[in-house]
């Protein structure tokens, strides 16, 4: 069973770049598709972007210019970078994954526990 | 502003059935069979309950079912239990964007 663990700084200064890592265990990073999703305090879920096992990515148009999603297959890690952060980027950030066999084409059946990021000076 | 529209809250008594709607457009729900539903308890990560409109992942109770009609998807929970009290989110593939979520529905079990 695939397990995901997000990690990164809990506090980021405004205008800096947020960098988060999702470490995958119990499975191959190449056999699934991957998503970053965030949830501001007291609010709903917001999709940030996807990485497919082909290596292609899709990003939320509202964040696209600031978002970079990459993968390190040798380390079984997924990385999210969000540049020029503001207080509006304060949220719990989740890494999630799915596979066609277990969750269809866009469902995500494995989630990390989430990591809280606060943007503040 | 969420891409998909859900009621803010629904409620029901134990044993009853409830339905949560998720309304989109022909560019998302109406055009593709890629609707998923997630359950989220406070302080926890979301859990996938339904994918591809009506499929249940392994381990999810058959009290949860999904359907779609036109631009509206629905999640029905039958035989309500106390532990069903949670927030529920729909998501759908959105043409040229990939994914969008509804604003979430808080289910209260009375």
C-alpha cells in the first residue's frame, strides 16, 4: 500500500518561494498519478496541479505562473514549488495519488497527512 | 469561487438517507464521467468515497453511492450513521483545466 508523507517549512516569508516534498513509500512513483491540493484554514479544497507518470504536468490556471511540480524517481519524491507567496497561500498542503486501477482517471485514493504552511513575516 | 456548486449543509437522522448535489456545466460534470467524492473529518485528510461518478474504492461501504444527471452529480448516503458526519467534497475533470472541487457540504447527523 502506497503511503505519502509531506514535509517542508512550516513558516515562509512573504514574496519567498515555498518548497514542499512528498515522499512515497510502499510503491513506485512511476505507477501512479500525483496531485498537490491545498486547504486554507476553515475553507475548502483547492487543486494546485497534477503530475502524470508520463512526466507531464497540469496546473491550476490561477496559480500556474507560480507553480512548479517535479519528481525525483531515484528518491521516490514529488516536489512542489510555489513562488512569490502571500498570506493567501497559507494553507494545509496535501500530496495525493491515484491510479486508474484503483481510483479511475482523476480520483485520488491515497493522501498524505498534510503539512501546514503559514506565510508571515 | 469554487468551480462546482454544492449546498453548504445537509442534515439527516440516523438510519435515514441523504443526497448531496454537485452542480457544474457541460464543460465539466456534464461532459465527462470523472466525478469523485471525498469525505473529510475535522483535522483529517480527505478520503475518496466515489470515483468516476459511481464507483466505490475498495473498502468503502455500499451505503455510499454516486450518480449523475446532466450537469449535476449526486452522492447518496443511506442508513446514516453518526460517523458519517463530516464535510463532503465533489471534484470533476474540467475541460482544459484538469480538476476542480466543489465548495464542500457539511453533513450533520441529528
